C-alpha cells in the first residue's frame, strides 16, 4: 500500500473511534458493506475520495483533516508507491511513511548533510565509509549491493520535496558539515553548491546553517534528529533519532517529543537567517574553488 493511503486509512480508523462498523455503513450507505469499510481502514482497496469525505463528514472530522485526506489521496496517485530497501529498520519504515504525508519536517544534522539534500556522489561516499572498514571480501560485496539499493532509494526519496504539495522542509545543518569533506574537494564542492541552489530556488525548503560559535552548537539532545508533523496540530507527531549504520529510534511519547522539539527550536533560532546561511555557504564554496 502507498504510505499516503496508509495515512488516510489511519485517519478513518481514528475518527471512527470504536463505533460499530455496521452502524457506520447504515449511516453512510455509499460505502456499501462492512467488508468495504474494513478494507478502507486497512488501505486494502483503492479509496474513492468522495467516500472518504462522506465517512469523515459523518464522523465529524474537522475540515482541515478532511482536506488533508483528499490531498493525501491526490498525492498518492501522482507519486510512486515504492518502499524502503530490504533490511531497513521498522523505525525507518514508519518514518518514511510519515514523511510521505507530512505537513512539516524539521531536521537537524550536526556533522553531515541531511539525506533529503544530499547529492548522489556525497551520499555514496557516506555509505561507503562503513563498508571500506570491512576486511571480509564476501561481506564487502554484500554491503556494496546494499549500498546500491540504499543509494537509489535515497535519491528517489528526495522527490518528496518536489511539487506544490510538498511538505515544508526545515533543515538545520551544523557548520561542521560544511568543513568536513566527503569524497574530496570536488564532491564536497558539488554538495555545497547543491545546498546553495536548493536554499535559493526551493521555497518550501528552508535551510539554516548553525555556526560553530552559536550558543547551542554542540548542545543538541541528539546529533541527528527529525521531527515529523503530519497535521497542523499536535496529533500524530513523532521524532526520529538517526544512529549512523545502526538504524534509528522512533519517539512517539508526547512528553519526550516536546523535549526534542524544544531542542530543535533552540537550534533553529541560533542558526543564521537565510542571508547569513547563503553567505556562509558561499564562503566555503569559494574556499573549495581556489
């Protein structure tokens, strides 16, 4: 099933809130049967927007959530239903599904560029760092196959930021990521130029560089955090903590989420505004052009 359709199915189950399915079908006859309603709630059938709207209106869902469901179904028909590569952690699979229907994504990366903003060469170099330290030839070959799969997935995943319905993507990148070269000067310069172009030309991507001299530099609760907000309000939020080469951890407890959100907000406020960010990026690009 497409992650966006899964999000709509979850919304339908949330708003039914324990009502007997037979009562719902009686009140919303266009659904047809209890079996069809069950399929809608598990994304096991193509969901018709008009039937989803009828259900949500009967449940008394807010207009913004009805519009969100319609938007998700429209985007699902325009985007591929591909899934993370084999071996991905369950936490990452949930993250990917939530990214696909997010309203806002806020990311902090202390020492590298976020995956959504990486060039192919930069991403490949990051992935190869781990495999190069393996001495077993068969294991190296296995890792290389996994790298190829992960690389293609990462490049396709970046299409989530394209189009008018893309989420607002706010990225805070530590200045250390601009200093540390991955793959040599040419690869690194290409990556920095890509960041500059994205910041300049993609209005739904908001990029800020956190200078090493900022008050919150080095004090983040985690060095690689992602906050996902699928709705305007608080419902459905999660935080993903990335552990390099070891999968990640998904935080869904509201009290914990608030703590990580506060840390992300402090980082965001300490990072430079867009003119500062562009100036800092250009300075490092110029250093690599000499």
